[in-house]
């Protein structure tokens, strides 16, 4: 609690605050950033939110979206650099390793600002002056809500802030279905609903905003690019650059695709390999008893949560998939070790 008191002291006079989150932000990353930004602005601080890359357009409804700077854009870079140089406080949300924010990572490491890290991923790097970190939390948005309450500012959570935080919790629990959907999650979202989050509207903005191209792409991927290895309880998609181009894929279009592989009866491990400009991006998902984060960290330069993690590969798409299949075959027993699923 000593650390919280120190952060509280930092916030006791108006400050320049720089907020950032991980590459290709999802609803938890952007929702926690904009929810936190909304709260800190209301407290009288000057706040700039900078993302290392772009993010899906189905998040554009979030309050503060129009002012977000994208560090990968030439026309935003100067402003973002200036905000970081002038920052008294830097808040890093939904990531725990500075390599998750591209070049911004080293700039943050060198910064003299007071550094805050709020996150729920495994194996955090120690780079912050104040860290609010718990792998028990389903989402960073859950931690941000708890932080605002601990700072005795619950009443400052308005409809916009509540909506941003609700969105992150909704998506990081897979719509309140993943094993991380605890009693606390429901208590927090109950309060966010009380504070104005509109459940139907938010679900609609995030889940029901498909383009025709995206829906056709999903159909194509399921019928032509899904490999099912029932013998290994595993299924995966391998999507080439050409496939993405054919369906004019935009940021966020592959989001959720991997869940179709995991939804198959008997499948406990699912993966999505997509060929991008800078290599193969990988998403892993698993059922409760299979841990994919260690697998991602050990073999694919990644990490994440027990049942949802990611990584990358510099091999070709074909070679990456072959490596994956061989590894799953080889590590069957460790990967699929049944263990007690704790119910909270
Ligand atoms: P997604 O598959 O949705 O991109 O990512 C799932 C989870 O894995 C997220 O919590 C994300 O932060 C984490 N993750 C994805 N890619 C990487 C990566 O390259 N490195 C690490 N450490 N985590 C990742
Ligand atoms: Mn998250």
C-alpha cells in the first residue's frame, strides 16, 4: 500500500501524463488506456494517449479515440515524442515487458518520468516506480477500476469511462466465458453497469460491426485454411499474405478467428498463424487444462495468459506450421496434462 500512497502523491498536483499500451491494442489495452485517460483528465491532468501501432476500427467509439496518437505514423510521431519528453508520469497498461511496445520501450526505459505499470500478464519486467500487477485479474480494465476505487474516486467514473472499462473486461473474458471470469469480474461489471456502461450497445459496437469482406474471409478461412488434428486435440489456421490481400483484410479482421478452431468438440489447443509484413504473427488459445503461455514463450518468442497467448516467427508460414505440429506431437503429455481447474 506504500506504493499506492506514492502514486497518489504524484497525482496530488496537475501533471503531464503519457499513457501507452501494447502493439495492436485490443479492447482491454485501449479501454484501459482511454478509461484511465478520461479519469485523469477529470482530475485536472494533461493526458496524452499514444499507441505503438494502429488498432481495429471497432474500438473507435471509445471516448478520447480521436486524440490518440499512433507512434508508427510519421504525422503523429513528433507530437508523441514531445509528449513523452514532457511527461512527469508515464503509465504503461496491459503489458509488462517493454519489448511489447516496439521502439517506445527503450524511450520509456530512458525516461526520467515516474513510471506506472498496470497489467495482468505473466512474468513482468521490473521497470516501474509503481506497479499494480495481478495475474488473477481477468483484464487490465478490472485493475484500473479497482485502482480508481482505491484512490477513492469511484464517483468520477462516468458513462464514458465505465464503457471503456467494461469493453476490456468483456473481451478479455471472451464475453464472460473464459476460465478467468471470476466472481470479482461480475462484481466489477455490475458496478460499471451501475455507472452507465450499456451492455448491449458495447457488445454491438465490438461484435456486430463486421464488414462483408471480413465475414467472407472468415468463411474462406474456415472452409479452406483450417487444419484439424483430432489425434492431437489441436486445430489451427494458417493464413497467407495473399489470403489477407484477397479479402482486403484490415487491422482486427483476424481477431477472434482462432476461437472457431477452439470451439470444435474435442479440440483443446488452437492456433492462428498469419503472415504479416514483419513475419508470422501467432495466436494461441486453449481450454482450461492446457497452458499455452509457456509454450509461446519457449518456442515462439511470445507469452501472454495461460489460455490465451501469442508469439511470432521469422520462419516462413509453412516452416512455422511444421515446427508447431512437431512441437505439439513431441510435447503432448506436458501440454495436455490434466490438472484441477480451480473454480472461484
Ligand atoms: P492475441 O492472440 O489476441 O494477439 O493475444 C493473446 C494474448 O497474448 C494477449 O494477452 C497478448 O498480450 C499476448 N501476446 C500476443 N502476442 C504476444 C507476443 O508476441 N509476446 C507476448 N509476450 N505476449 C503476446
Ligand atoms: Mn488484457
